[in-house]
C-alpha cells in the first residue's frame, strides 16, 4: 500500500567525485535510522526556479520516495510503500 507522507527527514548520503554520483545511504525519520539497501530511480524536475531531486530507495523491505529541495537543502519523505496492493 502506498502512503502519502510529506514528512521532513534527514538523509546521510555519499557523493563520489570520480563517478559524479550522489547516493543516499541512510534515512533518519520518526526516531528511526534506516539504512538504504538499494537505490532505484533518480530524477529531477523544476517548480519555478527551484530544482528538486527525487530518489526512490528501499530499506528493510519498504520503498521510500525522497525529495531534495536544492534551494533550501531540505529533505522530505513523500511516499512510503510496502509493495502490497492498496
């Protein structure tokens, strides 16, 4: 089931200057530290002049959609899914 959340989170990420990649490694949400097991899709889009990065990640069998606002550098957990039908 997909849940819309829109909660502020903290994200630990790794930037590799050789590969020019940014990879979320850990999510800090709701008092829990969740290690990212897999990074799926990553894309960007703009709302006005603000660029957003969207990451789809998997942690502990759950899928998360993370949003980074490049103006404020704030992270938001947008969606959480357990993979089951609604």
